[in-house]
């Protein structure tokens, strides 16, 4: 199966903007979904497809896609956004799924 | 409210077997594909398996293919994962996760259970 690569960690000042990237060959054919996971909790879907947010997810989360890269942007990061973020997508076979390596976001 | 609750996680010896369950409520279970996802201690998420809404299709990660079997009982709104020939590297918190699309499967897992811990150790 193919891989999705993310930067291990990023930091952002409170109220500023941070972008998290996810790279992989399968992203040329499939949209990524993004999940937020806080310590000791199950992941939560925050955004998927072109730019769809489940009910209750604030609009400071957005996505963009280009070639083999999907990007999650948090505009005006809040303290509660501090978490691990994972992308996922179908892999190149189309019948398996793969998660990204994860990015730890620290809000300073 | 959608709820998924996993159970069955225990300590098991290498080479042993285990069956995990996931009880679902709050939605029409037989209209949605369900996935198993695992997370080793301190590590990232790993997709394990998928079963379609009607059990017509099942898919597995290469790491578990031939050892794990996913199934579901729509009459009881329940999902299962039969795990055989367990290895130390199967040690993880196992989550069941609901797919977001009606009678399809996507990479959008919109509800997750709290997980059940499987430890493979002698």
C-alpha cells in the first residue's frame, strides 16, 4: 500500500495560522480526510473531501489540494486546537486505506 | 446520537486468537460500511479492515491479511474482528469507525468508538 507523509510537529502562536501538509501518490486521485486526536481520546473527523466540515467543526479549519499534496489550514488557532492531526485516504489500489504519519500541533 | 462501543480486548499470548466486537446504536447500522482502525501505544493510526454495509465486500491491510476476518450481524447492529495468529506487533488500541457515506465506503470515518486494548505478550 502507498504511504502518506506528514511533518512530525508544528507550532503556532495563539490566534495565528498554521498549515499541515500530507503528501502521497494516492492524493493525485483521491481526496484526503483529516482527523484531530487529543491525548487519551478517539480521533474526530474535522474535514473531508473538497472542503466539507462535519457539524460542530468550526470554520477556522479548511483544506486545499494540489497534485500529490493535501493541506489542512487552521486560521486563528485556538488553545483547544492543540492535538495530533492525521490525514487519510484510499491508497493507490483503491481498495485499501492509509493514514498519514501524523502531525503534532502545539499552540504557543 | 451515534454510539460505537468496542469490547473483547485482553492480554493474549503470541500465536493466540481473539474476537473483538463493536456494538452500534443511534443510526441505521445496515446502511453503513464500518472500519477497524488500530493504534499501537504511542504510535499513529493504522487502518486495519473494512466491511461494506451488506457484507458483500471486505478489505484488509496487508499487515493482517490472512490472519484477521471482519464480519457483521446487521440484525444485532454488531461488528466483529476475528484475530488469529496474533503477533506482538498487533498490540494496539482497536477502534471501530463508521463510514460517513450511505451504502458506500470512503475515507471519511465520522464516528469512532473509544477503543479496546489488545495486548499480545507472553
